[in-house]
């Protein structure tokens, strides 16, 4: 600790350079943490669905093509199927066209049985079934728009040209999509003139060993119909939907690494410049009795202090910046409601910033203490 004043004095010797160095590393930490948080969204979604007993049946043509609603009853009688639910993808806007709300209309009878991990309380499920216009909203939507149980909201359809007047009956918690909203399919049927169709049919089986047989049975049952089906596990469907996005997120990882490497080179150059400016002082310190190891430790401490300060500033900016991301959802889309900086990413970002500060000072520090004292002192006089 007795060398701390020397370290602080050298850090503050050129305040402008120190501040700019801290800010440059902090900005790179912010970019790194933000980009690395994007793949964490995908990993979290896939992890939540890895042990799911839910199956998704959809048209061979794709998720947005219609299936007859009668398929629901035929799937329900297949052995090992415990619950079935039809879904129509709605997608609507609230207040303005920029406030996109991921929404779907589902059958209300088995909602808590099919999604037991979504934290739907018994009271909310009963209210959802009782109220014709009932809706269940994700926790992020409730917080973002200040909704409360019993509030009336209007969603303007983007896929269908109808406005859905809804009453908030409960919230989706647990592993439910925080930015999603579910309302009753019979209500949407009324608005659309009762077409009697669905986009997806959710099935819950009794155990994982029953999944292959149920999948084969469902698709074989409708194989020669006018609306053939594909049945997948929830994890398989998620992988298919997120396949193209994983390429983007893998690119985000590479870009984050490039940003950190570029800033590390800048920090190393700045540290080398700072040490070169103090060659005479280092020579005098060695001449009056400072050991090379002590001088090296002081130089490393300067770099570490700058790295730690940059890491704290950058991680704080990433944490609060991503927390405010939903307010910018008009440009980021629905993904903004899901992005959050995982603790692991913040810790990694902080450690990388500290390592940049430490390593950038190591090479110029070693070079400085290895120079001959006599030749350096000649430059003093």
C-alpha cells in the first residue's frame, strides 16, 4: 500500500489520456456485453424447452398456414395425449403501430395443464375461462404498459383486420415469454366470422418415452388429408424457428471478440506511450534503490486500475442500458423484451476489461525495467 500514492499520481499525470482510455475500454465492454447477451436469449429459450413434454402440430406448408379446428379433437383421443389446445397466431399493436405485442388466441380449457411451467395461477386460469374477452399477459408487458388485473385493452390486428377488445385476467410468469399475450380463440373466431381453423395445435403427452409414437400417430392420421401436418417437439420447433437467428448471434460473438481485440491493441499502445514518456523517471527510481520488480508491479497496478474502472463503467452501462431496451422496442422489435445481461456475461466482460488493462501494461513494463540504468541516466543529463 505504501506505493499507492505513486500509482495514483502516475494515473492522474495525464488526466485527459486516462479518461479517454477508460472510456474507450468501457465502450468496448458495453458493446461486448450487449452483443454477448443476444446469444443468451436463444440459449435461454432452448434451455427452457429442453425437457418439455409439449408437441406442436402445424401445416406442412408452415406455421402460419391454417389447419381444420377439428384436428384438435382427433389428436385428443390418441393414447398418451393428456391435453390439447388450438392456437391462432394473432400479432397486434397497442396504442401505436410501433408497439407490437406478440399475441395469440388459444383454447382456454387446458391452458394451465399444457403450460404448467408458465406460472398461471388457478384463479387466473378460472377467470380466463369465465370472461369471454379474458387475456393472460406476460410480466414484461404488464410492467411496460402499467397494466393491472381487470384492465381493458384493445389490440389492433396486424395479420387479421380486426380489433380485439380484451380484459386482463391474469399474468404469465415462470418460464413463459415475458412479452407475450394470450386471449381466447373463441373470441377471435367471433371477430373473424367463425372460420373454425387453427395455425398450431399443442399437445401434452404423459412422458418423454411416448413422444416418438404420438408424433408418428398424429402425422400418419392426417397424411392423406387436404391439410397434411408436421408434428415436432417444442425444442425441435424452437430450433427450426431460431436456426437463422443463430447465424446472426454467432456473428455477434465474433464481432464482440473483434471489438475487444481492437481496444486491447489501442490500450497496449497507450500504455507503451505512457511508459516511454517516463523512461527517465524509471531510471532515476532504479538508481536511488527501487527494485525492478517493484517498478513493474506499480506499472501493472496502473494498468489494472484503469482496466477495473473501465470494466465497472462498461458493465454498469450494459446492465442499465439493456434494462431500458424495451423502451426502444420500436426499433429493436419484440426481442428487446427478452434481452437481459446475464450475470455470467457481465462477469466475463469485467474480467476481460481488467485483463486488457493488466496485459497492456505488462510488455512495456518489462521492457522499461530491463533497460540499462546507466544508459537511461545519460539521457537525463
